């Protein structure tokens, strides 16, 4: 970028990004600059994402006005319609968002989260320009997109209006399960991505209490040899994992594991240095939950243990 542009336009026309108006290139709330409407920046100078035009120590210049991904949120947005239901076609919408992802921005997000771009891509990550947020499709047990989770640059989580809660299911899951037969169940897309990075087949539920019926349907379809629920360390996470395990034990042996002390969730566990061997050791040490059917008449259970 020309030095005259730097000297002339940085005075008055360029504004510093904020938490409310994060950088349209890297998504961060500090250091970077943008110009144009608040909701429709025409260009940005990003301190983190490189481009062919460097502005000295100020960062790298990114022209945005010709890119559909940076049109204003107040414009009329075309939402694809599912002709069979008359509702939003979330599959097409998720595909549109996936096509809007910039590889350099995805790499920056992955580094920030301690994940790989590959695991996020397997989960269908996209960029929702009208919301200025990252997106993850949520599906039913049959794999049909029923909603979209949004992740704002400040970490806040929302959803596209009109959708339903669903599961975060990575591409290629069925092929992986043919060799392992073990499925890990996590909370949310980024925890799921962390387990994918460690080499485990994994799916995500929408919250610590959500997705129970969907997971039952999915497990019945897959016919698994073992399920492992990774519970968040807080009380709601522990209760939600126990409730889910009680529902899934009807269809496969279930184990519950929790990250070590002072580690909140699966992604934090990976960031703290967890390896596949650490996960396998935790799984091996966890007790197995199995279905137990009790007869009132005999007072005995299927596995031979007496009951009261």
C-alpha cells in the first residue's frame, strides 16, 4: 500500500476495532483498523493476517468491498428455502457459509482455539457474513442439517433463528467407526474437534443436557461396540453426562471420563497437553455402564448380581 494512503487515510477515515466491532479479517477486538460502514467495512488493516500489501508496522491491508462475505448485515439476505417443508434449507445455508471461509482466517481461529483447521473443516465450519460469526451446522441422526450454531469473535454462542438443536457430526465418521467401534461424545463443536485432532471418532451434543434423543437415534443407527461420554468438570456437566449415559446404556456399553483436576473440558484438556495415550488410559480406567434388567419375582438381575 502506498505511503500516501497510509498517511492520508489513517487520519479520520480509519477506526480502531472494538469488541463490539471486531476485525473483519481475523475476528479479534484489538490492534486492527477498518474503514467504511461499521456493519459493512470496505477495507481493513489487520495486525495478524498477512496480505501482499503491508502497511509498515501497522499490519496488512485487506480490500473487502468486492467480497460478498463482507456485505452489510442490514441488507436483504437471501435465505434458501426447503421446498418440502417451507422452512430454511439449513444444508444449503451451511454450504454457503462454508464457501465464505477464508483459509487464513480459519488458520488464525484454529491457532486461537488450540485446534487444527482440518478438524474444524470436518465439522463443516463456515463464516456467516450477515452475523459476522463462525458457523457450525447441526444435524439430526440421519445427517440432515436442522440448525446452525454461531460463534461470535468474542466467544459468545448463538444460533440462526428458525433452526433446531442438533448434533455436531464430522465428515467421514462412519468410515472411522468401522475400524474402532468406539465413539466419543463431547459437548459442543470445539470439544469434538479436539478429540478428532487426537485421532478419536467423536460427535458433539449441543449442550450438557441437550441432544439425548438425537444421540440415542444416532447410536441405534451406528451399532457401536463402546461409547465414551466426556463430561465437563463442573456439576452441570457431570449431571448431564450421567443422564446421557443412562439413556445410551440401553444400546451399548458406556463409560464416562472427566478431564483431570483444574481442566474444564475436552478442548482445554488437549491444550494442556493431553495425548491419545492419556485418553486411552482414562477410558481403560473408567467403569463400564451396562444395561441391568431386574426381576421383582426372583430379586436377581441379568448379570447375576442380587438386588434389593
